[in-house]
């Protein structure tokens, strides 16, 4: 599993980084597939975001950003984690909820 660090400070940059990383890992065209996101809640408060990229042949690639450790975990279509990115600064979640 690869690990890296990145500076992302807003939700739009987070989305772009996630789709770019998922697509690069499996050599997919960023504009060819749609991605959804779901805000994750803990005790009624946002604690992260679940991203799902719908690839070819009904394959799904996922990523989870969790704000407690401020990192993004990337998963392949079989559920294996292939990458982790730690973010340098906080990402504002209030617009996602």
C-alpha cells in the first residue's frame, strides 16, 4: 500500500483529488465515469465522506475521507486498500452536510 501527504483545504479540491487518484490507479478517464459521495455521520455529526466511482462493467472503486485522522483511504474493486493520503490541513465539511 502506498502512502502520501497532500495539502487540501476545501471540499471541491478533496473531490477532485479523490477522483483523480482513483482514476490514475486503474488508468480510467476521469470524465468517463460518475462519482457519488455520502457524508458519514457519527452521533449525528459529520465525520467523513464516502466516495464511490462507478467504473466500467459495473466495477466500483471507493475512497473514505475521515476527519478525525484527516486522511483518505482508497480501495480497489475487490475491497483491498491500495493507497492512503494524509492531509496537511483541515477540510471544511459544513457545505457537505
